[in-house]
C-alpha cells in the first residue's frame, strides 16, 4: 500500500487519473508528446522544449514522478509491449501501471491488461 504521500506520489496519482481519461487517439507510446512521459511533462511543467532531446525529457519526467532513470525507462519505454500493438499499450493499461507505481514504488507492466 501507499507508504508516503509526497509531491511525486501525488503527481503519480494525478497522472494515472489523466491517463485513464485519455482516448486511444490521445495516447501513443511512440510519440514523445503523447506518451506517459509527454503527458507527465505537459501536466506538471510549463515548457516543452528540452535540450538534449528524449534523454532530457526522460530525466525531467523522472524527477517529477520521483523515479530513478532506470524506473523511468521501464515506465516510459516498456520493451515487452512494443512489438504487440501499434500504440504499445492502451491508456487505461498505462494508468493501471502508474497507479501501481504510486502504491508500491515499482514499475510492473504485468498489472496492465492482457495484450
């Protein structure tokens, strides 16, 4: 269960709710502006332009959610999901993963729906 309720955990919960309300057309794991990372940056940051491209976006979103870079990579680039579906995953499945992350501090794509 949720052990702490700091800004990063509140950000995770808010992001999960935002993802759950997205339509498939609003969500695409291949697009940096429409993936989990992109939605987090848009929700909690004002600027979008990041020097260094994807790596700086990954680092910024990791900080907003209180993640290590390794956890951020697991969350934002789910390797095992990339080959099955054009969008990699459904927005509600991504929301389940982020909710689980908020409660356990663990990124686990097994909690998402079946592919």
